[in-house]
């Protein structure tokens, strides 16, 4: 008879134990909400919901361009789906402050800067219920973060033309979050080398390779692009071109899958690289969005 312990997926007790070990490490209100509230009259700022995670409340915000016209295509930018991925949040905020007005001449723009504020404060991939919001963008989602974000976007009653979802791949993906996922689900998780550099995740069902290429070309002016490993892969996925892999985003419940946008991409910055710093990561996120938008302006036959 085997002496190996039978490992089962986490139940309520295990999830409660995991939650008890999470601590607040930084302030969403100081580092994110205050910046949003400081935006001037050039933007439309709306609270689209609030998360109640005792003992705290986390207001959620969307920022929109004021020059809204039905004749323009609508762009969605989301940050902080995984709250611990700092440059996704701060990159969305920097885009608003430095670039949104410029591109609002061509597009209607919606930005949700921080979808998972509890995750931002605790530097966590999951929400307090041990749910990954970025595997939860589907009908009747178990993630309140995903439900509220989807509802906010759908309430605008507009077709999303392009969706940029801003993320990071960190060393803690291997050292902390994938081991936690393996423990939670009692399913063996493959551990791969974390790529040193920026890369993109496109939609395998709608890859839009020229769009992805334009983003890579924009970002490589700011920071280095991740190289494929000896198998031609990044994080276990084959590269379709330099710095680009694909997932079936709808099947996996990823954020870029819920809008049905023609053009979608998920950015992945590597903040643990010795070659860059925190500001470089933020700049890379902004360069990804502007590179994609410049491509779309050209595709639409407009002159910038």
C-alpha cells in the first residue's frame, strides 16, 4: 500500500488559511485612487463599482475620453486584472496623463486602470476568495472583479474595436503563484523559465499578427523583447513571431476575450530583469498601447 498522502483541491478551510496569510503591502488609495481623482476636467471619471473586502472598501473607476463620437472606433485599456502586476496599473495611469488626449482625436477611449485593487495592495494574483480574475471573464463569473469590469464596459453600449490588457510576468509566477495554483487545484503545474523581456499574448482564434508586430516594434524602442527558448517557445507556448505567443483567450476566460474586439493583445512586461527599472516597465506599457493605436490609425486611413 502506498504511503503517499492523498492530495485534494482546497476547500473552504484551506482557502481561509491562505487568506489569513495575506497582508497589505501598499496603498491602492494613495498610489492609484488619488491619481485618478486628481485627473482634470479633460477626462470623464466614473466609479463603476466597489469591492467590499473587510475591513476595506475598494472603489473601482473607469476613465473615458470626453470627445466621444459615434463615428469613432472605441478602444478599451485595462490594467491591474492581476493586481500585483504594477506596471499594468501605473502604465494605464501614465497613458491617461500623457497620451489619452492625443489619441482621443481618433478614438473613443475607455480605461479601467485597476480592476483588482485588493490584489494591488496585497501584491497578489488572486482575489480574497483564491480566484484568479484573469481566468474568470465569462458569464456568471465567480470573480466580482471580472463581473464588475464586464458590466462597466457593456454598459457603455459601444462596440470595442481594440482591447489592450496590461500585464507582467514576474519571477514570483514560478516561485509563488504557480505552486499556489498547484496546491489549490491539486493539479500538477508545469514550471518554465521566466523570459527576460517584453512579450505579447494574442488570441489564437484571431491572431492579428501585423497588429502584434507593430506593438513589438514600438516597445523595442523602449525596452528589450523576450527571446524564444531553445524550443522556440515563451512560457511553454510556440512563438508565432518575435515576442508573440497566443492563447485561446475566450476559452480560458482571459480579459481580452469578453469584448469580441477585432484587435486584442495582452502585454507582458518582465519587471525582475536586471536590464530595466520600474519606470522602464511603465514606459513599455505605454509604448505598447501607442504603438498599437498608431497602427490602427494607419489601418483606418487616418493621418496622425
